[in-house]
C-alpha cells in the first residue's frame, strides 16, 4: 500500500478519535459533528464542484467524509471500529449519484 494512503488512514482515525473526545467532553454533540460532515459532503458533491468528475473521483473525494460520518455514529463509550471495517461500511452504503440513475 502507498505510504500516503497509510498516512491518510492514520489521520482519519485520529480525527474520528478526536471527534469522540469532543462529544464525550460535551464540547460538541454527535448531531453537530454530523451536520458539519453533511455540509462538507454537500459542498464536495455540488454540481459546480463535481462537474466533469467521474463517479470514482467523486467517491474518492467523499470517502473520508463518509468514513468520519460512520465513525461519528459510534457510541462514544464503544470501541471505534477499525479503519478497514469502516471502509467496508462506506462501500456498502454508497448510493449512485443523480447522474448515474
């Protein structure tokens, strides 16, 4: 695996862990993090941003956001699923884009 991919994997899991701490300490709620992540995904999938991008490129852009959304749904006191488990879940929940229907 490419070293950059491993670095991104570590970064995503670190952000997911930080999000859990922020929720546990009452700084943010799960809902507030979810809203922020949904806004980020909407921004990345708007027509202007994604015009001319292939479906696989859009998936690549949205993958980290979707992984963090799934990690955010885990209970703060529960163990965080592994990166590979979260990545599989992202792939399973992926829906086609409007231009693919």
